[in-house]
C-alpha cells in the first residue's frame, strides 16, 4: 500500500522539526520541507503531495492564507492542514474560508493523536473524491540506486531498469549523480559533450528546456543526463542544483532513475531526500552485509529508512543468504538477481543496456522482473508476461 505523501511548510526551521516528530504514523511519508515562498509552491506542484501541513507559531499572517489560496488554485486534490499554537474560533473560520480542512494545535497533542487527525481528514477527503468521480494525478517517482561499496552492480541495474521502463512506454530520465566517477555515458557508449555541469552553469538557468537540451535521447527511449567527464568539475554541482533539477523534471517524467555514488556526501543526501524509493544494491558476501548495516543506520538517522528496498545482486552460492539480510533489517528482500558476469561484460563491451545486449540472460530477466514490479507497485497494473517467461527462473523475489 502506498504511503500518504505529506509535505511540511514552515518558515521556522525548529517548527519543521517539531512537525516531523508529530508525524509518527507509518502510513505517512514526509516528502519534503519548504517555506511559504515561490520555492514552496514549486515543490508542491512538482511533488503533488496528498497532504500539505502548514505550521505557524503566533498570529497567522495573511500572506500564509494567500499562499494557500494560490496553491490550491494551481494544485487540485491536495489537502491543507494548519498547525498553530493560538487556535481561536476566528482562526478556524478564516482557515475554512481559504480551503484549509483542519486546524490542529502545535503543542499539547500526542503524536499518535496528531497523526490520527490528519489521517481522518485525508480518508474523508478520499471518500469525497470517490463520490464526485474526481481523478487522481499520476505522480512522478524518483528512484535512487545506491550501494555503500563499489562493485555491487548498482549502475548496471539502474541502466537496465531505466531501459525497461522506457521500453514499457514510460517517460524516463536516467540521472548520473556519481559526480566524480560516473560512467553511465561510457556504459551506454554515449557521444555527448554536455553533462549536468554544463546544465547548472548555463546562463539560461535550470529549466525543463535546458534539462532536455543537455540530456541525451537514448535508443531505448529514455533520456540520460550524464555526470561530468572530469572529477574536478563535480564541485560545481551543489545540493541546491540537484534538488531543483529533480523538482523541475517531475511534471515531465514518470520515472527519474538516479545512479548514486558509493559514498555519503551532501549531494548524495539531498538526492536521497528527494527520492520516493531507495534501492540498496548489495552482494551475498560478508563485506556487503556489513556495509549494508552501516548504510542502513546512516539512512535511518537521516529519516530515510522507510524508503529503503534491498536488492541482492550477483548472487552465487555462499555463506550469506537473502534471509540473512531480511533477518538483520527486518524487511523483505525486494529482489534477488543471479550472477551473470558474461552478460554484464558483453553489455559493457557493446555499450548497451544488458537487457538489450543480452536479453535472454539471467541478469536481464532479473532486471525485467524488477521493472515489472516497480510498475505494478506504482500503478497497480500487472504487466503482461510473454510465454517465454514461463521458463524456469534463475532468480527469486521476496514479499512486498
């Protein structure tokens, strides 16, 4: 079941943290934070959250109500809830006039009760939407592929999944955010002079026109925005650039597949915070299991744990099993993909996605299953299987 996406708006940084601590129910996923300015409206339009929680201490200025009114004009179907420390009849009535569904106290309410109130308002609104036959907007999903150590095969999986989603008719952007050592351009044999660095330095600014202009259209149908060719250019791409690029792309792409570096830095953390799901790719050996534990703890501290899905890649007979990962992290394995070094090597040598270079390999079939599972999870549509898929599988999947 998809979580309820909630975005927190407040100009007070401490109040944003207070709101985060009150949203404890696992049915919610905080998709971001912003203030009552143009940046906040852009984030709402692009992320299209189900719930926007506006938090203000003291008297609520008219600029906040004007912001809400302007936002609701641009985005239909989003519920707005106001949190304030000085609730009065006048405030509740004024909030209702501007389309705010509920006014909750900033203090004096337990986290469980606070979350339950928001959940009740959301469910009532959902019923109203069903009764009036209003449609739900399809949201873009930013999916990050991450591994805390090199050699896990995350880039191969990211490329393959992006290619398969594009083949399924989805609008896909493959973004290489390994800013120092990204090699997607080489892996796909892309002859490009431009990269993400050229985009952020362009005088025209970061616009969807410039993003598409600096990206490369791949033969599979996906767009690819490459990493810098030289490591010294990585510092020109800031976390603010990354957040803006992802936000601007959202209305135009169904999937943004992000290949992340095998390390934590400001750029990596910003990308993780702007992803809906994080696929942690590891191998079935002790070093991977230990590294997975470290990365899981870091992502937990960054409040990104709920986004994590594990993929066990390059699986061979060994001491570490998928069940060991599941027992340690108490989460089901999203996918288990077999080792297929010859297929991976062939794809690199040909400059093609492995699903194109070696479509009948065990690795390709594993990637196809991952892409199908992603589509099914996000759309509820079960992809039609080819008769060839009835053959014995060389890989397996865990529970949802």
